[in-house]
């Protein structure tokens, strides 16, 4: 059976914080001008990737420092740093508050050229749009490095995206691989019930205890301003890799945050290092990050060898009817954070609608 066809001015792909921030500014334009738009999201329920994070995850910043355009995040009762569940509820309420036209679940399979327009194709229908804003995040593209013998390992392998709480690893010997916040936070709670080993390609550095999300955002903003003036100032990566949230500080004080160097290969029962050391493990947990989730854009020929899209501002250099939002600093400083999403979204919507209305 043929799927329905629709014509709209703008399609936003993804209803996480980045896509919703774009929706907010599109709604403002639509109130003044004749503009129709839709936000398509693959998820079964609102909240973007915040619905998938592990149970104990809390924001790096207090609620009063976390906002999408127009509406500060309300505080979570009894907690200065809101939980992921609270953020998901905030996003759900945000959609309703601004009456954003979100359609879900709609997974966009591909975006392709269709005459004057771009065709956004899904199993639920095709939307032919004058502009497309892609805001699909990276949670659906987990990264695992290619290491020899991986397929030989008889234990369990899981990625951050599979992890909700430590229960299923209780009593096991677990290698946690990766040197960032996910690895440190998961290791902090896993080490209370399992025999953990932290493995990272270089020794992870904890940020000073007083650096939280507020400070991270100021550093990113200072850096962006300096770059615009042709200067270079310290970025977060110069200061450290891991935010010292309370659970991480407690694990550090317990002495479980000492990382081993990267291993060389798998064996059927564990891992082998270059100096010949072999250790047995029941499970390997990959906290090795993500790649931008951009496969749906492949038909446009805009993906480079790193799987990214070359942009000027948020606009694709090779396909000017396409904009990218979120993903990382390459689409705007701090654009993949709650507080930073609005700034880039405002720019993207201004660029995307300027010649339209
Ligand atoms: P997402 O939230 O991933 O949303 C993308 C949406 O697009 C999803 O709803 C998905 O279903 C949909 N989608 C994907 N592919 C398709 C498709 N093909 N078709 C249709 N829909 C699709 N930021 C902070 O500001 N503060 C923090 O404290 C903080 N902590 C973090 C902790 C962790 C562990 C992680 C991973 C991130 C954290 N971040 C934090 C970073 C950031 O806020 C998130 O990465 C954020 O979710 C990115 O938002 P997004 O809208 O770009 O993507």
C-alpha cells in the first residue's frame, strides 16, 4: 500500500532537546507568517535520549541553569541536580506547552532530493519539504572500537546504551572501557557490586571538584567568543575529561578510579595486553561513545569520511536546504547541551526560514 505524501515548508527530524528548540522558533515564525512545519521522531514517547539513560544519571547543572528557549526547567523536588527522568518529563511538557506538531513514532529512513524540495521518507509517509533540519543526536549510533578477537570473547559485551543499572553485573568481573563521563559514572556504581577494572587509552583526568555544568558552559562560551576574535583560550578538554559528580568523587576516594592502559586483543575468556598480561573477565562494558546518527542523510551525498556533514553555521555546504542541529560543537558551541541547544536552534531557524517567509 502506498504511504501518504505531505507537503510542508520545514521538516525537523528528531524531537530531542535540539529538535524541540528548533520547533519553538519555528512556532514563533509560524505565528507571524504563513509557515507549516512538522517534527518527526522515531521514539515511542517524548524525551529524546533522556528516556534511555541509566537510572542514576543526573544533570551536571542545577535545574535553574538548564533551559530550552522560553521556559526554565522546573526544579525536581528534593534534588538540586535533576534526574534524566525529570529532564524527559520537562521535554514532554515542553512539547505540549508550545503546541509543537510532533509525529511519533516516525523513523526517517532517508532524505533525498525531489526537484525543488527534499523528500523525507519514512514507513509512515513521505514529507516533501523546502527545508530540513536534522536533529537526530547520537544515541542511536553507539561506537565500539575494532579490536582483534572481539568475536572470540565468550563473555558478555554491552555498550553504554544497554546499561540501566548494575544489577545484572553483580558479582561479575567487568572491564569498563572508555575514559569519559559515562565510564566514570557507571564504574562508580558498578564497583559497589562487581569486580571492576577501568581501561582507557590514556589516563583519564578528573576535572576540579567545583567544575559543574554551569562552569562547563561558561568555558565553552568563553572559548567560542575568543575563537570569533581569532584567539585561543583553554577549553574543557585542557582542564580534564571527567566531571567529578558526587558518585565519581566517592569512587575516587575509594580508590577504584585508577585506569589500566588499553589492551591489545581479546581471548575467549578475557583480555590480553601488549606486555603479555592476560586477565579473565565475565563481561566487557563499552563506554566508548557515539557517532552522529546521520545515516538517513546518505542519499544526499553530504557525509564526509568521518561520517559528519560539512557546515557553515548550521547549513550543509553541499546541500543548502539542509541544516544540522545538536550532535556536537561542530554545529555550534555547546549545541548538544540543554542550555546551548536554543542558541544554535535560533540561528538554524533564522537561516532556514529567511528566504522562505
Ligand atoms: P537526542 O536527545 O538523542 O534526540 C534525538 C531524537 O531524534 C531522539 O528522540 C530520536 O528518537 C530521534 N531520532 C534519531 N534518529 C531518527 C530518525 N532517523 N528519524 C526520526 N527520529 C530520529 N547535556 C547537558 O546539557 N547536561 C548534562 O548534564 C548532560 N549529561 C549527559 C549525560 C550523558 C550520559 C549523555 C550521553 C549526554 C549528556 N548530555 C548532557 C548531552 C546532551 O544533553 C544529550 O546528548 C542530548 O540528548 C542531545 O540532544 P539531541 O536533541 O541532539 O539528541
